[in-house]
C-alpha cells in the first residue's frame, strides 16, 4: 500500500523514453481484490472487411494492477 504524502509534498517522476503508449477508449472492468486495484483498458479496432464494410471490435490494450 502506498504511504499518504504530507500536504505540499511533490513526487518526482523520470521518463526513460521506453514506456509504451497505451491507447484507450474505455475501462470496461475495474475492481479491488484484497486491497489491490485492477483496471482493464480497452480500445476499438476498425478492420476493413469485404464489400467495402468496416468491422469494429473492442480489444483489451492493458491490464493494470
């Protein structure tokens, strides 16, 4: 569990330029299991199909804990 920071405290975050970009349009599932928060992120995917139609489906892009 994270410690609560006193007011006025800042947290420094460094960027290694290797963290992936996660494309997300919704979080269809989230919860708390034994004090651990979990979130599933998802995005729509558009796939060209036959006869000029486009199929759309929702795919998971990340599971966060």
